[in-house]
């Protein structure tokens, strides 16, 4: 005899299993449809994003050296404000930068005793590419009575002007006018043309032309030219190179027979700190009128806004190189 209650319970269990299975299937189907819709939406967004250009990112790199980085309103390289050469000047100082310098000029003539000249100088950069300089000279040589004793030789004042910001004109021409107040002789005036540029990374060049004329006495006259070339070994620290100068000197009675001197030698500049420099230049006489050797040693220090770090960024990998 069949137990109806037992059969009824079994049918109820089967119906419950089918109900759960059906609900699960429906849920899975709905989940699948939702996932597919989400995938299609993501694909549509991706295609839309791909069609819109992204902002351009520019990475700028540089291999310039700190001493060649533009500085100040004239955008001049930093080395032009650090008196790279002794015999040759380049450009002007940045506005309101002051450079104080002291130098010893020792001349060893082919005959006679060593002649010493001590020079103190202050340079002041002015706005609009002007510069004013003050110089004082003391020496321990002159002809006649008292030769060999230290005495005051002269003072001078110079005014310089650069024609354009750095790089706007070839060789960055600068002119200077000087008046020299001689102690025991008639005064003299001088005109200078300064030229200079960077001919390649690490390589710096300068050329000066001079004309000096005494306004009285023997009317001593000097026509001169100097050139200098340097190569940077350590950025803003150490540079080597060569310097030369040619002078043609005459008095009113020997204008047709001037004394010509040509000297040439190596140069070195060491910058112990960011605001100091030490220059050493031994020049050797090439012709008979020139002295055997002329040794120039100059130490300088910079003050003012132009002494700050040059503008721009230099990679750390290039600092000190």
C-alpha cells in the first residue's frame, strides 16, 4: 500500500529543486547579460578615448654647462661675468654687479731688472648694457732717479657699452673709452673694441683692439691687439687656454720707427668658489723687442645680483664636468 504522504513529500522536494534550479538559471542569465552589456560599454568608452588625442608631453634635455647658461637681462653666458681672460675683455658686467680685482704684472726684460706693476680695478655693471671701471696702478720701475722704488703711476676711468644683448650681433661688439690720469706725465686717452663669443661648447674666444695716445709731453702712442682662447676642463671650476698680445709703441719723434712687441703663452683660470677666480698667464716674447717673459697673476671677486646662480636648469650629471 502506497504511503500518500511520502509521495506528496517527494513531489514537493522535486518541485523545490526545480524552482531553485530555475531561479539560479535566470540569475545566471541576467548576470551574463549585465556583464556583456558592461563589456560593450567599456569597449565603446575605449574606442571613444582612443579617438581623442592626449595632451602632448615634451621632455626637454640639455647638455649645456653652467658657465654657458644665460644669465641676467642681457642673456649673456655666465663666464663673461667672471673675467675669463687677463689680456682680453669680453662684453660687459650684468647690471649692478661689481667685480673687484687685484693683479700683479711682472716683466722680465732681455736686459735690466724685473719690472713690477700692481693693478687694482673695480668694474660696475649699469643698466642698458653700460659699464664703468676704475683702475689704480702702482709700479716699482721708471727711468732716472728713484728707479726701483714703489710709487703711484696712474689712475683711470673707463666707460663701456655693448651694442646689443648677447648673441644678437656677431662677436657681441662692445666699445670702451678711457681717460688715464698719469702721475708724473701728461694724461692719455684710449679707445677699445671688445669682441668675443662661444665658438663651440667649452670653447670661448675674445679679441680686443686698442688705441692709446698721450695728450702732452712726448705724445706717447700705443696701438695694440690681444686675443685669447680657452677650453673648459671642469665646468665653472677650471679652464685652460692661450693668450697673446701685440703692441706697437712710439713717440712723436719716432712715429715711423715704432717698437713692436709680440708675446704669446698659455693661460689658466681656477675658480675656488662661485664668486672668486684666479687667473695665471705667462707670456713669452716672440720677437727681439719683446721682453723675455711677462707673468700676469690676477685674483677677482664678484658682488651683487649678477653673482647669483645663472637662470635655467642644468642636469646634475653635467655639474662639475
